[in-house]
């Protein structure tokens, strides 16, 4: 499940440049991130900088400089930078939209990572940092919210922005440092020696992130940000719960001396060596301290860099598949026997793939209808083609495809999707038949029946909430209320093959 998208707030723009803003993805110290659509229909993430930055010449100069570096970052495990307008009021940055939950969401909802999943996360983040640092960019704000676990692979976002923001004169005070304290390297808090912040600060954050993923806490966790900062400066990290080899790497990454930390490429070399199976004729690898303990020394296995990136990519695939499975898992139902659903299986009443179905809203005893490609879902008492749908399986979710264009092959296939409406909230409307956060729905048994004795289901969207019939608007709206609250039950009746 991707992190939630919320409606635009009062006063926020509906458009930035050529980008139509659809909803909010999040907000941080540097600005607000919106889900947006470009004219060809693709979704992107638009980060609108804080309005006061539009008049800060020092920020704008550094932002342009950093932007040139960011555009050079290969998108191995990063969200690609697509566009930016530093001269817009306010400035904004456009990045690839990553449809997947953040690391913080996965750990909160599904628990800590273990085994190959944890190893894959460590390798994926090291791969991303290797690409970022190779382009001369320092992230400076690496944290669980900036690591997204998409189905296509791990993605690190927001790289490079913090450097331009923090470097301006009005943001260099100690109480305006950019970043989350628990993931900030000691040199970020040290105004005495005035040590420059280098890519080693990101390696420190990598160690803190791996610890969080494995244990659910950060290595210097304390009761307040100032106390956490003091532990980072003076205390050793708490690494209990980390497996042996990975613990050694994390401990090295969390060194209080930047020069003693490994580089991102060193981390990849060590992770590959730790993951590779033993081979009889294989020479004995150097001790781990030799691989990561000497700054400036080329890693022992650097000639195999291409293989290392491939291995890291394969491990990340394991991570993403596991995380996506945990996030999208629907309520458990009894297992089918010999391909036939047991009598107690509430999903047995659902039409199969490729079957026509009518969807009945039990609350109003009417079928759902979609009569035009640009219309909202309404209700009907008839049996016309506008009230016929097909449930197409999409993993453990469903696309609800309309049959209103059946017999007209030139018409674009239409599905039911969630759209934000100008008067606020969201409604079920016609959408393109492609997998997206707006078109994937989960069906959950309510335990009740409709007026014709059929089991009813809640229809929900992981991003927007539950489908509810609105008599005031004569349409189906989508709301974040829980299944135990005021919701609508829907039943499904088979109307034969397509």
C-alpha cells in the first residue's frame, strides 16, 4: 500500500506550471509534495518549495547549481528528476512519482525487516547513494520517509534539495538544520571545528536507517531531539538486534569520525561478499575490517562493480516483493481445496475473471452505473450495459472495468477510479484502465447480506478510503472512515460471460 494521498487544502493551487495538482503526498520543512498529472496523463510528484524561498536569491542560486548535479544522477534506485522551475513563485521541482509505501510505513504497519529482505534494503540504499554521490550530490536528509519501496524497486527521493536549502544564510543556525536529528551525523552538530559536510554524512544516515529497519528504533534513540543529538556526539550506538556481518558494517558507518566511514561503493562490495555463497576454489576474502576500515583505499572487489550492482538489484527485488505483499495483503479467507472455494469462503460469491457482473449497493437497493467516459458512478434500477462491469484481478486487488463500451472496439477501455472533486472530497468516476493508486480496490466481506440474500462487501481503496453512497450527491463518494463506521455494502451478481 502506498502512503496516503490527501485532498488539496484551502488556498493551495490546483496547477503549477503545466502540472495539474491532484492531491497532497506529504509535507516537510522545505515544502509540500503533491501528486500531479501532466498533459499526456502520466503521474508525477511535484515538490513546491516554501513561498518565502521565491525571494531568497542565495537559495535560488544554490538550487540551480544543485539541480544541474541532480539531473546527472543515474536513476538506479532514485526517483528521477524530470523538471524544475526555480524562477516560479514559489519554486518547484518535478520528480518521478513512485507508487509505493515508505520504509517508515512498512515498519510501522508490517514490522521490522529480517533476512534477505533486510540485506536487500541495505544493498538498495547503498546502490542509490553510490549513484547520488557519483554525481557529486549529497542527500543530507536521508530518513525512512525518503526511502520508498515500489514494486519496481527501492527508490530514494528528495536527494540534493536539502543542500541548497540548508546552505542559505538564513537556514544555517543550529535550530534550522535540515534533517531528522536521529539520522544526522555528528559533524552536522559541530560548529566548533566547522568540519564540512561530505558524503560521509549520508553513510552515517545509511547506518541509522538499516538499524531502524531491523529493530524499529534508531541507534541513538533518546527521549528528545537534544538528548538524541547528545548521544550521537558522545555515546556508542545501540545495535542489538542486527545480524553479525551487517552489524559490523553499520557500526563502521556510524563512526563519529567521517574519514573512518566506508563509502557507498565499499558498502556494496562488503554486502556482496557477505551475501555470496561459498565456492570451493574461491580465494579467502579479506577480513571485513580491511574492506571498510581504510579511507581512500580502493575496495578489494571493485573490479566486479557491474556484478555487484546486479546482485544488489536482485536482492532489492526480493525486498520489494516482500514489502509489497505485506502492504497489500487483504483479510485472510479459508484456502481453496482442489481449485474449488470452500463453502465458508465469502469470496465464492464473486464473479470470476472475464464474467459480467452487476454491483448492487445494498443501502439503496440499486445497481451502480457508469454511463459516460467522463461521468461519476451513479445508481440505476435498469439492467443496461451501463450497469455491467468486470472484476479484473490485479495482484490481490481488483480493477473494476466497465462494459459500457462493449461492442465499440474504438472506445478506450474505462474503469472505475477515485477522483478528487472540486467541492472537496473524492468520488468514484470513470478512469483509464491501468493499475494506479486510484483504480485498485480491495473487497472485504461485511458479514451481512443484501435484500436478495447475497453476501455484501466493502469496496475500499488503499489510498483514499471506503466507497460510500451519498444520497445528497446521488453518487458514490470515497471517505477515510473505517469499515466499522458508516459505510455501504455492495453485492455482486453474475450476468454471464463477456
